[in-house]
């Protein structure tokens, strides 16, 4: 059913893992734009396709749902056949989704291209890279998953202003086509250098590398075993709640910036909306390795509690100063500084709890929470806004979920996970699961 990590001899080193980290960051940067610059496309797409915002936001939800729903299968295939070609296919599908979306004549066409193909492509890259990193760096899981997740958050910095400028000068279709080709080329080039660490390297995740602040499981659990534990479902619920808020902001920012009257305002000589989106990419990137590094030292749950409650408070302040363009830009950055770390804290916590051997597939199941959050933060949030003719209920709900998740981290997850890791270690019912690597 599971296998003891201590059954493997301790390895002498993990050569080449710095290159793997660098390639992971590049690959994540390449496929970040479909999610993080979506707000720039909503108005041009509404005009081109003549659709309302709730119908259009279904595209974004399809992107995230498909990015996450297939991730357990994608993780299994990557662990079974290796990362190189599968991640290359993911990059190709991501770029192709933009090229084909440029030719869409209806919102259904957009769903099938930008949403469906983009979701599958970005999902392969995301779950594959994170799964590789928690294996290559068992001694620094929080920090390193934060670094590759930062690549995903930072990547759109390089494209936000160029895409915004090209939309204004060349229009929607050429912008999607050119940047789609760039996404595919860069991502495929990075994918060619990936490789999976040896079983002996994975075995580095032993009690010898653990600290009192960050205890690690002595056993590797298969997905079926993990899914039967309350700890996993608590993590799933918490990640869903946190994903909802961040994805609401990402998908709806263009809409509520217009309603707040700041979308056309100028701050420091730049348009407020793309400036806020660019600042968000910076803070959304910095927070991932920062809070991952913090969690490696003080513990996952304490870090979660601080960061999640910080985001909830930032959302409330953002609402108070919503009509001030400068405050809108600055507070948007603080909101993302309190949100983006979920992509370092949750995968590292999951791997600490259930072992590194099946980490890619296991994280694939947890990553589905991001898809649930996209539905709640996308079309559901748009529906709530339309029903109340106001963004206030949406912001209050998001802040409440953030603060609740922070409380759960320290008062429920911490004792539950502690009891799980302190239980007596059962004897393996089978031999080492070398074939599952």
C-alpha cells in the first residue's frame, strides 16, 4: 500500500538540480500569460464576439478547470513516461490555443481553443514542473516550489505591457497569433532539458532532512491512500477557498476597475489597469519563494495563517480605497502578495505529509481545487455582481474566505497534520514502489 522512505539508501548528491530549477522557471514563465493577462482580453473579446461578461468568463473557468481537472492523469503520465516530451506537448498546446483563438468566430470557439487547449497545455506544464521540483529539492521544498511558482507569477510581467500595446495598435487576432508562437517556442525549448531524479535522490526526503518546524512523512502514499485521509480533504477545501479569491481578482479585474472608475486613470504616467496588473505579477511572484522560504524555517501552518489573513485584510482595504487610482494599484499588489504563496505552501505541505515518491500525481489531485476556485471566482462571482449590481458582496465574501482559511491553518490543519505524522509507522504491505516513479 505504501513504502518507507528509509528503505532506500541515503544518496550522496543531486547533481544538475540547479539546471532543472532554471528550466522549470523558464517553462512556467512561458505559460503564465493565458491566466494572468486574461483581463486585457475581456473587453476586446466582448466587442469582437458580442457576448456578455458572464458568458465570456466561462472561457477563463474552462482554462483553469481543464488546467486542474486532468492534472492527476497528467501527473501519472509524467511519472510513467518522463517529463521531456509531455511537457513539450504542453507548451505546444498552450501556444496553439492562442493562435486558434485568434480565429474564433463565436464564444464556443473561444471555449474550445483558449479554454480547452490552453487548460490542457498549461496543466501539463504546471503539475509537471511542481512535481519535479518537490522531488529534486526535498530539503528546500517550500522555497523551490515557490521559485517555479514565481516563474508562473512573474512570467506575465514580460508580456502585460507589450500585449496591451499591441492590442491597441494591431488588434486582437495578430496579438494572439504572435504571442501564441512565442509561448510555444520558449516552452518547448525549456522542456527538452527536463529529467526525473533517481529513486535514490528522491530518498533524500528522510527524517535527516527534516526540522522540528517542518516534519516530513516517513512513508510514501499512493493517491488512492491519500484520498482516504481527512488531512487531504482539509487541504483541498482550504486551497479551494484561497483560489477563489485570487482567481476572482485575476478574471474580473478589468471589469471591476471600470466600475470603480479607475481603469482609464493614469498613475505615474501609466494607465492604472496594466500598471496594477504588472505590479501584481511582481508581488505575486515574490511572495511564492519568500513565504516558501519562511515556511521551511517556521512551519507551513504558521506561514499560511499569516499570509492568508494578510490577504483578507488587504482585500477589505482595497474595497475601502477602491475609487483612488494610486491606492487601487498599490493595494492590488498587496492582495497578490497575500495570495500567490498558495502555490508554494500547498504543494510543499502535501509532499511533506504524503511523501515525495508519488508527488506529481498526488499534487495533481490537490491542484483540482484551483479549478473549483476558478468556477467560484469566475462565472459565480460575475453572477453575484450582476444579481446585486455591486462588487461589494463579492469582495466581502472573498475577504471572509481568506481569513477563515488562515484560522483553519493554525487551529485545525496544524493539530490534524501533527497527529497524522506522529502516528505509529505501519509496516509496508508491499515492497518499495520503484515502478511508480
